[in-house]
C-alpha cells in the first residue's frame, strides 16, 4: 500500500522519523541509519527508490546539505518528543544515554557487542494506540508488520553507540557481550493506570492473588491487557481521545548492564591431600577445613581474570565428574572438572593458562596439568560422565580377624593375610561367568551419609578386584578395584554394619577394614579436545 | 610423579575400629528400674544414632536360645519405611517406645526401649534370621535400630546419657557395691 499517507498519519500523531519507518514495517537496518532522509525522500517521491539500500546511500550523500539547512543537533523541545518511542529513537536524546555508558570500566576484551534495550512499559501502550488508529484509518493496514522498538533501537542508537564505545555492533546470537540500557519514564506506571479501567477483570484478579502477582504491571500483564483493547475503549479515556498524550518528561537511562556470556575452562585435577575436601566443607555455617580443591583452583583463575576475592563466589562455578571424600586422594590422570566464569572480561592466553596450572600445582595439594577452554556443550559430557563412568580405586586394607578358613594355632595371635586370602579375593564372584561384572553388591545408603540422603538400597557392580600382599606388613593388603560410578568403596570393604552385602570380608570369612583409599583413575575422556599449545 | 598408597599407612597400633572411628557410645543403666537392663546408644558424628544393648546388659549373661520379635502390639517395626532425605514416614519414637522384644524358649522375654525421641529409620533386619549377631557384635553388625533425631534432641540425649568412661566407673562402683553386700 502507499507509504506516504501512513507516514503523514504517524507524523501527525507525533511520531518521529524512525517510528514512521517502524510503522511502515521496514526491516532494513541501513534505512534506519538516516531515518529523516529516508522519510523525506518517500514524501518527496511518493514512493521509495527501487531498493532501500540505494536510497540509504543516496541519503548519506545528501546528508551534508540537509544538515546545513536544519541542524539536527539543536536542543530538543519536549513537544518534539516522539509519542511512540518517547524519544528513544531520536538522536537528540542520545547524548544523555551515551554518558551513561561506562562499559569500558569492566574492561571487556571482545571487539564486538550486542545492544539491548529495556524500554518503559508504556511504549507498549503507545504502540498499541498508534496501531489501533492506523487500522482504523487504513483498512488494509497490517498490524503485524510493526518493526519492534528493540530492533530499531539497535539500528539507530546501537550504530552510534558502537562509535562511542569503540566496539563493533553485532547480533546477540554472535557477540558474546550484551550491553543493555535500562530506560525509565517517570510517569510510566501512572500512564498504565488506565489499563485498570480498560481491562478491569485482569487487574482485579492480579490484585486478589497478591502472592502470585507481586507487581500489577509487568511487560506480560500489560501485553495481556492490550490484546483485546479497542480504539473506541481507548478513546473513551481522558487524554487519549484525539491522539496520544504528549511525552511530558525525559525518558532516563537509569542503568547500563553489560554482561559477557560465560566461558568455561576444562581440565583434570589430581588431589594429593587426605585433608582436603573438593568444595568448602561447611557444617552449620562453620568451615571444617582451611581449603578445598575448588578454592585452590579458583584462586589463580580469579586473579588472571581480575576477579575480586569478594566476587569469586558468584563469578566462578566449579563442576566436576563426581567427587571424592575429603580423606581420599585422586591420583593417576586426575578427575575431570570445569570452571564456569560468569561475565568474563577476557580470554586467557595459553601462556596464562599454563601459569594458572603452575600456581595450582605450587600448593602441593592439587595438581592440574592442562587447562583449556571448553564449550557449554562439552559440559554435558562431564555431567553424563558422572553417571556413566567407571572408576578404578586403590585401597589399603587390614585383616582384623582370623579367617574361618585359617588354621589357627593361637587364636590370640595377630591375623595375617595369607596366600589363600589373596586367592579367594582374586577369584571371588557372585555373578555368572558371562556377566561383565564380577561382583554385584547391594548397598544401603551408608550410615555416614544417611543423615542427608534418602535411605535406599542400590545395586552396584564391581568389574575388577585384585588383592596383593604387602611383604613388610603381614596384616595389610592392597586392593585394586574397578567399579561402576556410585559404588561406596569404603562400605564395600568394611561392610557398613552389614548394610552392604556382600562385602569384602565375606570373600575370606574374616573382618576387614580400610585404612586408606585413592582414586586411581576416572575413566572418562576429558577435556574432549586436548590441544597442547 | 608417583604417589604410592603405602605413603599413607597409618599407625596400625593405634588403629580404631569402624565403630570407634565414627561413633561415640552413650549408656543408660537399669532402664525402667530393671537391674542391668542397660542400653547403649551409639551416636555417629552426623547425629545418626544406633540402638543396641550395653555390654553389662543381663542379656549377655544368659545363654539360652532366643528370638527377636519386632512386632510390638499392633506396630510392626519391620514394616517401617522412610522416604526422602527427611526420612518422612518413619515410626515416631519416644524414649519409652519398645523397639523389639527378646524372647526366650521358656516364655520369658524383655523389651528393648528406644531410650530417645526420634524417627525410626531402619531396623536391623539381619537380626530376624541371625539373632546371634546381637550377642556376638552388639556394637557393630548386631545393632538393633537406626534412629534419627533433630540436632537439638540428639545433642540433649547425648549429654544426658553416660559417656563411656562414666559408664565404666559406674559399673566398677556397682561391682564393688555388690561385693560389699
């Protein structure tokens, strides 16, 4: 349909050039870079040029002359403020908004940004008012063509903002950095008050259910109230009869929120201490141990990312494929883990990552050999690994009573691990030979965790079990054991008051207990790509 | 870098049993005024409590065959179930609640009270088929029940009951009193 009458109609209502283009449904970003020229061109020629781009370019050329005629930088008067976007898309408002931009403070390294807008809610009401009038005036007007305020904001303000902050504007799907300006109109809520008379049932419901709806006006409730609004109803309201009420006050930029999408570091940690929990161990708000694997790993990562100690807790998140008890070491290739860095300022170089590893390992309690950046998708591997992986442990065990198989001369003598014991353990099985698992256990939730876990009986599988004598320690033996994830090894050895059945003692008909436990290997490929630069 | 599990062999002479590693034992003597009806409650550091008989209980002096009956009136302790982390649905226990009865062939029996307020989490079902465990390993595999109380109740009960050394002292004085009689 003809664009000229629509433009004229919008202008008469008090819309700015950019909003005129929005109501025309134009979606070409180039057009919005000089809205005024483009609108004037349509008005002059009756129709736009054969393609938007050409005319936008042409208008660039024309720009200087036109500026000479009518400087756009003049101070805007309140009555010039657009009744639809409330000035957001008008260059005259922007200097104030530019002043609010102090994103350089956070020191993002990325060259690009995406630009977000949180507009006053009453812009929704005002858009609806214009649309209703357009539909009333032009029967063939399609209300769905409206170019969203946010898009136009990007193409107009965003382009200029790029120059101010020295980064290039990109889409939110591409750039990891999103900078959102939060805009407030002082009379926003007063203006929306009319919706209570226009859509009384909706707001009565909301005020009845105060617990569910803590605020009356949200973007959603406003949109809901506007859905069935008719022009007649709107025109019945004071101030809306002949058009839209003038914008009496400035829309202010109350805050600028910039946030970078999280980055993830992946690696494996070796834990060498038997007095080190994986994460801070708190009992009733009191910490039980000075440090933790998490804190040792966080410390240099935080420093390299310039994260203040006070912010570490909410800026860094530790994830791992399972965990070990505080008194269990994790050796071999270590346990897969990842660290999520919220709102990171920069990407660390391979050298910096190396330095982080060195700093971690310097503690002597934790060793991390490599750290690399991983993707969010990779993390699912880590979590999947938590359930599906199997683990190999090494345990140091003690024989506490004579075996019923032992030929005891003196019952008071110290029990000794015999060759027979070793053989019995190494051949012990309660499954059929074709079964992949050698032993299947039923474990009730161990007493030591029963206070915080449900009482359940879990079936777990042991794939390998190899005992070895220790020549210098006749009462001790070592055990290499490969099990399904989630097997409680300590309980398998001592039986947890008979609550794990069978338990190791049953293989040799003697009482056995565990002195020390190490994770020897967590069988999970991680991180997925191991680039060694 | 090689790390050997043998680096961490603890001092075996000071080896602590499973029970001693995790639990502190508390005792209550002559429950219900019955001489040597002595109960032991073992508190895990995580406030889980195990109910058992104290070594001085007269049960350990009697050598007759016995069975352990977990049906108390119309309550079947063995059908106790708990759900979730909060152990919801477990039977509610007061100190007087009877957990089980030890019954002898001659028709005599005596009741084991829970001696503390809390939720019954688990009965040691193994005792049904293998009642000898109670005599053989009263402070480990022969425990009678697992009880969970609130932190406050658990702490209060723990401080009310006799600690291990107080228990030994009391037993000693009882024994010497006995000799004087």
